[in-house]
C-alpha cells in the first residue's frame, strides 16, 4: 500500500492521508473530481475520511466487481479502474478462499 494525499494540493495532516494500492493511487494521480459516467456531471472522488463506503459502493457479480450507488461511487470506480480484469480475477480467488469481501 501507498500513502495517498486525498487532496493532492493539501498538507500531510492525517485527515488528508489514506492508504491506497499502487494502481488506485496512480490512476487517481492528482484528480479530486471526475465525470460521473451515468449523469455526465462532474463529481468529487470518494473521500475515505469523510464518506462511508457502503453509501457509495456495493459488491456485485459474486463479490468480484464494484458497482457505484452514487455519482461519487460510479466516478471513483471509473477513475481508479476498480474493476480492471486483473483485480476482478484476484477477487475471484479471494472469494474462493473466504478472504473477500472485507468487512465494511
Ligand atoms: Zn486499489
């Protein structure tokens, strides 16, 4: 995991930091908002310090893929490539091993 600055222009205060895998961090890069693929409207990315996971994301397809429950969820999934094939395949193995999905 890497330490990500939630607001890339923000400081190193703990409230602006979160853990992120390499792919999500590099996919997010300096973005703080992106276009919701459903509405076409610009929306903020999910903020793990201020928002609740279950309000924005749900596991589908035998817990191997994420679906956005909100504009924030949909846009974050798209920007961070959270359903890319390699991670979906990994989740399938984690499901089979009883390690996924994590407790929210
Ligand atoms: Zn990730």
